[in-house]
C-alpha cells in the first residue's frame, strides 16, 4: 500500500548508512530500491523491509535502469567510494533528471568540487569535525579545566 | 603564547578528522598534541600548526604519558578503528581522569554500549543518516516529485 506522499527512492550502497536509510524510509512508507554489488550487504536490511534489492554495479546504466532510475524522486549515493558516489550521482542528476540527488563524500576537499558539478553532498567527516569543535567551543570541555 | 582560555587537547589519530581538528584548534590558540602511529599522517597538519606530534601506538600507556595525558583538558579519539578509540578513550577517562573525552565510533550499534561505559561518542554514520533523512522529510526531496 502506497501512502499519499510516498516517494520512489533509490539508494546505492547497502553498507551501514545505506541499509539504515533503506530500513527507515521503507518503514515510513516510501518505495525504496537498494543497489549493491555485494549481495551479502542486504543481510543488514530489516525483516520488514518492503523495498526491492538490485544486485549489481551501479555505475552500469543497465543496473540503474533495472532499478527504474527514471521514476526516482530521490537518489542517494552512499557507497564507501567517493568516486563511485560522484559518478552515479551525476548520472542520476544529469542523464535521468532525478529531482533530488544526494551523495556521501568522505574527503572534505572534494565537497566544493561536487557542489560545482551540481551534486549536493553530505560529508560525515566535516559534520563530525563540527561536532567535536562544538564540544570544545561550548565550554563544556573547559568546565573541568585543570589548572 | 597561550591565550587565556587555552586548553590542553590531545588528539589520537591524524587522519582527515584528526588533522582537521588539530589544525583548527591550534589556530584558535589551544595547546594541541596529536598522536599517530604513522608519521606520514602528520603531513596533513598545516604549516602553522603549533602543537606537538607524538609518533606511536596510543594504546600504549608510555605513548600517552609522552603526550602528557595527565595534563589534558580534552581528549579526542579519532582513529579509524572503533576498538582503538574505545580503549584509549577509557584509559583517558578512567585512569587519567581527563575531564572531557570524546570518541568517534563508526558502528552505530556500539554507541549505546560506549555510553554505558561513560564514553561520549560521535557517530558520523548516524549523523549523516539523520541529514539524509532530513532531506527527505523536509519535503525538499518531494518538491520535484514525479507523477
């Protein structure tokens, strides 16, 4: 049963991040397709995951077509390889005109380049860094300061 | 020159996260010591990094003592290995009573266990996941929804 605002969401990479997103988004009623070259990774999908699994290399157009990329509202690139994420995100955005494309990028130095290529990114390293710095800046870290 | 609220900060791991934190915190005037077993990683420290570098395995007490762990106000465990981060964070917190200890943990399932062991954690995977989910929930992802 499709909920009213159900989106068609493709997630490339079924690692910790990809499987977590797939489980959560499927649970709230979105149509989710997960693509991963390694079938084993699908073991991290929860038993009530109601989406589809596609085994294959997402940098191959045939695999993306199998996932019905054309119909996607949202496309997440979450593999462990920045280059793969950038490539599949660009295919989704530029060739298949998926309205919302988001890629994980590990190397903070690449964020700017990706932005210039029109790809929205989330960099866990940068986000974690901000959180560590906030812990120091908030003064929390200074409370017990040794003299 | 030490600024008034300068903290003594030890960072274990000089990868992307560790080196970024070291550069930022040194720049604003904190006393920073970075520990890494691989001397090469120190190349990521900026030329104006004014802190100290300690080459060695931070799970060895001798290395932590060399970094003057006793004097630390803040201790960050940022290596790529969850187990190493947990171990050194516990040493800093329980044995050396460093007031503020924060560890990076990649596996979200471990966050809860670490919390029970009294170690504050930052999980880049969880943070990134929340940001992806927010992108969907904010409706931004639905704006261009295909019919």
